[in-house]
C-alpha cells in the first residue's frame, strides 16, 4: 500500500517544537533569517495561548508610555488591524485582538517566509548524542540530533541542526535530561484557567449597567470589567448574592474578568474560570484533563450568573470554550543565567539583553484562598513609570545542551520572576531572538547556540525595530 505522505527522511536547519506564542514567532524569524524551518504543533493552528487558549487582549508592557515589544509584534498587530481583527482604543492601547484572526495571520507570516508547519503532531522524545568527557574535563553540552514525533504517520524521527523548545513546558529539555525547576518553593504552580466567550450580548446595555455599578467604560467596543474577592470590586455584592442563591460557588469569585473582542461584536471573552486549586500542574496529564471538565462546569455557572445579573446578557450564549487550558507556569529550564525577582525590582541590565520588560510580578496563586498577587506599587526602582529590566540571551540557553534554545514562559527564571516575563508580548520578543539566533547557529556554528555573536543579534533586532 502506498502511504499518502512522504516517508523519505528530511533534515531542517531549525525545528521549533510547539507553534504557540513564542514558537510561531520563532519559526517566522528563523525562516526570514534564511533557515529551513519546520514548526511542529500539537493542535491545528498556530498561536497557542493567544489562539487556542483564547487569551485576549495582549497585556500591556510599556515604559514611559512606549511599547517595549516591537519587531514582529508590531507587524502582527498591523496585520490584525488591517483585517479588522485588531484594534486600538482611545487610550492608545493597541493590544486588542481576535484570536481567530491571529491564527490566520501567524500562519500566513510563517508560510510567506518559507517556513513549514506540521499540525496535529506531538513531541515524543529527543534523540541525544551524548558527549564524552575528556581527561580532566567535564563532558561538553550534549547535542540533539532529532526529535521523535508522533502523528497519523506513526513515530518518526525529524532531524535538524538546532532545536527551539517552545512547548511552554520545556518538554524537549526535560526529556533530554537537562535540569529544570517547576512551581514555587513547595512545587505548587500558578492557577490555571479555561477561557470562554459569551455571544449574543447587548454591549450597549451592559456598558450602561457597568457604569452605574462603579466600573465606567470608555466604549462598548472596549469593555473591561472584573471582580476578585476582597479587592473592592463594585461587582462583589452581586457575586455574594449569587453564591447565596446557589448560582455560583464561592471559588467562582476568586477571579473574574471580561473583555471585548475586535471583529466579534456582541461577544465578550472571559479570563476565567479559575480551575480548582488542587489541579495546578499543566505538565501533569491528569491535572490537565480534569481541568477541562472542571472548567466547563464552572463556565455553565458563570453563564447562568451573567444571564441573571448582567443586563444585556439575558439571551447570551456560550460562543467559544477554549480548546486549550490556559497554563501560566509549569517547568522552567535551568539556563546559563536564571532571572530573579531581585533583577526585576532593581531594573537590572545585561550585556546580552534581548528583551525589555515592565510588566509586573503577577502571581495567580492557588494558596491562601486563591489570592492574586499583582505587584504594581512599591519603592523599588521597578515601580517608576519609565522603568524596565532586561532579559538576557543566557536565560534562553539550557545548561547541558549545545543546540537548543528555550523562549517563552519556560525560560530560566525563578517562580516569582517568571510571573512577570511570561506575558505574550515578551514571549514574542524572546521567540524572535531565538529564531534569528537558531538560524545563525545552524548556518555558522554547527548548531552551537553559545557561538552566536550576541552583539550582532542585538544589532539585528534593533534593525528590525526592537528597543534593546
């Protein structure tokens, strides 16, 4: 029998494991830098958190009123606006987007650059050529030769010169035997969410209601409303009433947040429900599976709540339930440098900087009644309006591996520091840096990512519009 796909072995310069927030951008950047690129993605579209987990809008990352993430992020936003799937509000916030449009734009950008994508494909294991120690010397970093992947074609080994682990969970690094950290000092992770939308909302009526209840809105096109127990939200009495009436459970008020979506009038995207506190490890398949069922049950409760208590939502219905659980933190690699919360608060600069950040420490904790720690105020240098810290290239280089880079939320950082750098726009910038570096390492350095001239990388990113 002839199989309907090619079984001939192929080799790429760069293979990106995971086509999510960092991985899609990494693939585009590597392809534009001239590399033969394959992006491997478990689901059927690129974008990960921003598309399949429905995390919209992008969180702002600004210093002195200026966006800190530029380059491909700017191009992405411009393309979204051109098709009606992106928008800028009256305050200059250009981070509003439609996840369905983002899927299309990312795919177009990758294919236009000459990159390839293989959907519905899971990473099984890396093949590692172990380096041998020499006399009186420790072994050099190990070299990955291929990734074993699984899809409808069965198990296959895909070879490349450089690999980018953009799985978000450091799957490649962990399975290659390189060290990693996970969770806080007790091994507990940030809370997960399962996002959803309500469609059929009369946003004009909802806007008027929110204005009358202490959360005035600039426009029905740019709604943002919220409630967290104990944070003095004007909506808290409604939630307390709903819990008393049996419409909601107490934990449904641990975190509630709604946003408008460009290109989808009458639809609100919710950054909730929070998943049950004991289900917090997105790298645990049992936790991840149970999060889907727990989240769907909570979505039913929140839908009933909105219909009953929010004017304009009486006839609303569930428009979308994200196919992917929103995971904030799992494994974090041990890199050549580990970013700390002290680095953030002290606004530390690095000679090998590839990204600037001013997003706050944002820990969605499952401890102590599912508290939210969101540090925006203080006396440290980081709380000045024109402050920022830097993320070094070394934080994307895992120890013990010579031809692997790790952008995104699995970059080398402490639990607290990771909560500040994990937002999508930082993942874009880290992805763009690793894509360019991976292409150069494959072309000029036999795959050795430590051989990349970081000063040249910084100059290239500046040429592409970045502030570095």
